[in-house]
């Protein structure tokens, strides 16, 4: 719910719809009625997902909808899959609209629009893969196929193949959420420092590199399924390579840092610090040997909340503080902005930083209770 109905509509859908036409000099998204359909699709999918939460088993299979767990109970699984497919359709329509709007005007202004366009291209490539995998679960449920089921009459499905298809979408989704955040930070920094982004061309190349390699490293989520040694080594190396363009962006941002500690600058600095922290734990998890011990522990939860959830949310905060005057015509109270910054900074770190130590101690995620050895 956080990914599909908070971060995606907030960063990609909300800011993109409002700002892309402004930055490219267009009066509106190129297909406004189709864009309205994407809003309706997203709203409809949200209602379906809420209905899934209210069923007896809630969203039992989780957001990954792994078979064979997702094959029971049927009603909950169908609601989840229909919700995800409808949401994906709305997102796909928005992505096509963004790409056509940007290239129709032949303008890629600053770095916000390129970030949105690159994100849209990624979505156009990976969303059909997720949709196909989910629809094959429906096929197993209602048409007696065995794409993902266990052994039936000597034939068997392949749940590991589903994991490959899911994470071919799932890992690029991380960058689909964070690349628009990069665009927001770039745009805000260039305006408040009244200068061009340091290393403009390297920033563009870094975003393209991150998007490209982000589509090639999906199986580092699957080191524990029994991948071949050569395959594990490839995904380890490819994952580590992403740190190079990411480091380029961080150095460029820090070179533009100003000592004028407004709430907006504070939020941007917090975004950079948290993103660096999450990136460092990502380098740890990229090692296939270490990941065998830390997979599905709270160390992973801490990692993706630092690098993705908190990073993307702070980019939304930065965009809010920067554009709220243009959106509403009113300025925010700076004192309340500083209070918000410090409460958020302290709160998120008190919540998520201890999870690193829980994970290193072996505490598994998705478990409602503590292991016995951690109870005192």
C-alpha cells in the first residue's frame, strides 16, 4: 500500500502531472482524458486493495504474491491481483503520457523532466512482465493450468520462475520510486543555490546508468533459492556497480551544499545522509555469501526503509516545501518546518536504525513475535 498508493501517486503521479507540462512549456499532458483514466484506475485499484485487507485472511500472500502461498485462499488472492493489475494499467497509461509529452515538445528541461521520462520508460518495460506473472496465477486458480502449482499428475509448476518474473519488476520498482526523488532534489538544489547542477551531464549519465543496471540485477533478491555460483557472482558484481553512478550523484549534490539551514536545505541534507546510509547497507546485502545469512531478516527491512521509503518520502517533503508556495500561493511557517524536520529526523532513526542490529542478531522479518532467544 505504501509503495503503490503513497509513493507512486505522490512522487511520480502527483508531481509529474503538475510539473512536467510547466517545465516543458505545454498547457497540459498530451492526452489529458487518458490521464484522467489513469487516476480512475488508481482509485479503483485502491478500493479493491482495501477490500482485500478486509477479508478474513487480509493480504496473506504479501505484496510479492508468491505461489504456492498465493494459491490459497482464492478470494483474497484474486482481489490482490486485480488491484495490482488495475493499478499497473493506470501507471502504464501515465508513463506513456509523460514520455509523449516530453518528446512532443522536444524539450528536456533541467533534470526533473529527464528523471520522470527515464522512470516512465522503465515502467513501460517492466509492468507488462509483472502483469503477465500475476495473470498466470489467475490461470492456475481458475483454468487448471500448472504454471506455478506444485506436482500434479507428474507435472509441476515453477514457483522460482515466478520469483524471477516478479523481481524483474520488483527491483526496478525501487529505482522507479527513487529516480523521481533524484529529479526533485536536483531541481530544488539548482533553484535554491541559484546555479546549474554541478556536473549536469554526469548527472544525466548517472540516472541512465542507474536505470539500466537497475533492470539487470533483480536476482540479488533470490540468492537463497539455489542460484548457480556463476549467476550469483554476476548479480553480486552488477549490483555493486550501481554504487558508482549513485556515488557520482551524491558527490555532485554535496558540492552544491549551502550552510543556510532552512527547513528545505535540512530535508535535502537528511535525504542525502539517509540515502548514503541505506546505500552502505545495500553494499553489504549485495554480497551473495553475506546475504545468505541476512536474507529475510530485519537488516533487509532497515536497508530498504533507509534507501527507499525514507529517501522517497523526504524527497516528497522537499518538493512540498519548495513548491507549496506555487501550488497554494501561501508560504509555510519556517518554525513549524524546523520542528517537522527534527521530529522526523529523530523519529525515523529511532524506528529503523535499531533494525540493523536486530537483523544482525538473526531476527526474521514477517514474523509477528520475537524469537525466544531475544526475549530476555
